[in-house]
């Protein structure tokens, strides 16, 4: 059974796949939920804790400095997006953004 022997069947299958794919892509995408007030407050608190934790005032947190911020050490590798062994304020701000 080849496409040459059944051209109408092949065309029907192709149209079915195309219409199904088109219908899926035509579905509206729901917007992301806005950040709640609690999330915004927690993000502000986390960013506010950055400067006091930066003991040597070099603008980044070492693993030792990160101990001053609860939960940061446990998530240090995930927050350190450029993998330089330090967390910058922009890296910390990035993880506080809602998805």
C-alpha cells in the first residue's frame, strides 16, 4: 500500500493532520497570572536583603555571604545563572520575576 496506489487516502490523511494542527495553533493562550501582593512583597524583601548580605560590598554574593539570606544557599546554583560561583543582584532579581 503506497501513496501512489491510494492518492485520495494520502490527501485525506494530510488534510486531517493539517486541520488538526491548525486548530491546535489557533487556540488562544491564556495570559500569565499577575503576581500576587504576597509574591511582590517577598520579592522586594529578598532584593532588599541583598545589600546588607554583601559584606565586602563588591556587588555580588559569595556562597558564604548568601548564608545571610534564608533559602538562598539551598538554591544558590539555580540562582547563579552564569555559573561564576557568585550571585549578582540582577541574577537574584531574575528569579523573583513571575513566570
